[in-house]
């Protein structure tokens, strides 16, 4: 007997807050903080663009208006992802 192909993910992601220090995102049952110091692309972005967030494959955060893609695993374990924006 073969298993059926996986369906579409029902997990959602959303921006839950924007502060003068960074952006708060809830995804895959976890809350992540994206400080402007490490994620400067959000600092001067339009609020509507920051809130326009898509979530794919349980790890992939995508902001289409800003052309930003972030893997949640890189937020949790930055030591495993040495290529960092400077």
C-alpha cells in the first residue's frame, strides 16, 4: 500500500507586530523576532508590504512586495547559515 501525496500545508504565518526594533512573525507554531540590525530590509519598508507575508513548506517565509525570502531555520540557528547580510 502506498501513501497518498502530501496535501497543502494548513499552517499559517503572519506578522504579529512591528516595533522600532524589528518585526515579530508567527509561523509554524513559533514566534520569531527579526531585528532591524540583522534584517535591515524591513526598517524603511511600507507597513502593508511587511504584513504581506506568504509561508511555504513549513520553513519558507516570503514577502513578495519586498522580494525577501527567509528560512525559519536560519533565524533559529544562524550559526548554520554563515552567509549574512553586512
